[in-house]
C-alpha cells in the first residue's frame, strides 16, 4: 500500500459558522508555542456545550488541510487570508475569491514527494480546455496519488485519454492503476472524498457538480460492493473567470436556439402537458460540456401561447414593443429557459435513472430582446426582482412537470448573491 497518498481528513465537515467561530476563538493562541491538543482542551473547557470544540484536536487536521492555519515548531500561525475570508462570510460578499486565496496559500504539504499544492494542481488541470471537468474518480485515483506520477503533463494525458471512455471502462482503467500500484480498493476513497472533501468545496462555490446518471457497482476485495456514480466537477466560473463562462456560452446557445429556421410547427395542449424525461444514454455520458438538445417546436408553441409578448412586460403591466420579424411577420420575441439549460444535470432534476428535462413549456419564458439580455448580463439587483416575478408566476406549473426547485436555488444557477 502506498503510504505517501494524500489523506483527506474525515473527522468533520465544516460549515461557515464553525469557521467564523474558530477564527474568533483561536486568535488568543496565535503566535504562542502550544500544541494543538493543548488548545483543544482549553477551548473544550471554555465552550463545553459547543459541538465545534468537540474533539478539536482531530478537527485541526481539516483546518490545516484547507490552509486556514498551520503549526510552525509548535507555534500556531494563521493564514494571512483567514481574516479576509471570515470578513467575506460575515458580509456575504467575495466569499468565493477569498476562499480561493486560502486554498492557494496553504502551507500544508499535500504530497510527500512533491511541492505541488493540491488545489493549485486541480485548477491547472481545469484550465486545459480539453479537460473541462474533473470526475470525482479522476481526482481520487490519479490526483490523490500524484506522487506516483509527479508530472502534470502525464497526469493531463491520463485524464484526457479517460474522456474517450464510457464510465464503466474508465473505472476499469483506474482500477488497473490501483492494482498495478498496490493501492487497495478504488471505491472507498472516492466515497470519502465525496463526503468530506467536495461537500465543503461545493458549499464554498469552488465547484459545480453535475450527475451524468452513469454508474457502476464496484466489487471490493472484501466481497462487499459500492455504487460509483459519474459525478463531474466543474470549477466555478465566477471563481476562475474561465473563458467558457456560463453567461456568454449560455446566451450564445440561446441566440442559436431562437434563430429562424425551417421548423414552423406547433404542439397541441396534450403534448404540452406531458412530462418530458431524458433516458440514460450516450448523450448523458458525452454531452456534458454542451447544451442539451432543445425542441424548436416547443419554442414556437411558447411564443404562440403568449402571443409573442414579453412576459416580464405583461407581469409588470407594461408594453415591451420590439419590431415585426421578417421571418413570420409577428412581433419579434425570444424564448428563454427560466431554469437555465446548464443546470440540466443538477440533482434537482434526476428521477431514478432519468433526467427530468428542462426543455418543457412551463420552463420556457417569452421575453423581448432587451429583457432577455438583461436576464443574462444585468446587475444582480436588477435581474433578481425579474427572476422572482417570473418564478412566482410559474412555480406551480413547474411542480406539475416535476421541476421541483425553489427561488433560492434558481438564483444560485444565475450566480446571483442572495
């Protein structure tokens, strides 16, 4: 068994209140020559009823792993960015960027034989446009054991080659990597990372997690089995300002979606009322980085139902005039997916082994070009009231089509501060 693997702390899953409490109450020990066990005992006496200070000596492992603090010759030191991060939590502003500063300035030694920062390594991989996302099992099977490769380019090539495989074949490929290096079972560390590592990263906006519905039942050497799911980790666009940011890519897709074409048909009310599901398929396995297929006859039906009239204007009692389209001699309007299509693989829209399609009439909103662009590119304080207005008018119809989402999570899909 390789003893140099990156070990993910499993004692505690932090929340924001815990982080703030640790910052405020550990300051009294900063700069003192004192062991973490001694600090843990003192704080347990000081806060006997607080879960945060139960077994703090073990929770220090997680604080050090994420880079919040470190011990230097038994002297407690804070990450210089710790205060900035806590201030951002309290002010609910700039949390993602300040969290990134914490991760990238960590002094924790993640790999025994390498100076690489674990999170910097993941970000460098995600900057490669041929990778786009990391699978949970990529991270655990390859990045966790980066010592065995110690070469970023080799690691990239291994991940890229795995992209051409379906999920079952990828698991077999990574299992061979584990077997050839005597690393034990693949499934257990994947399970632990999902629970302990990525829950905290996702809660802090570091990742968006998508589920392609692909999975395998993995047989472990002790005769038990675990379910491995194809969960794909996309770095937050806001965090990294990636070229493939949601707003521009999403809007470009919708321009194409609304462009004139030969599809002039409409659906009757029977089809409109059907709940549309997406079966597990090669599409769910391969098409993660692009928009799911949309039905332009549904788009046409949505336009017809509203008589080509901007719904934000209607809800506000306003007339949003545009111009007469040369293609159909109607008032020009565009169709927007209220729950954006990039959210299609969110766990909100999974039913057993199928996805609940976001391309359904209740989710199609007719907008004038100005309101449509405002939804994509407007300031949060201007866009939020419009989204709340649209959602309030559609929430019951969305539920009937199994699109169960609340306004708070809808706003998160638009990266709007709550």
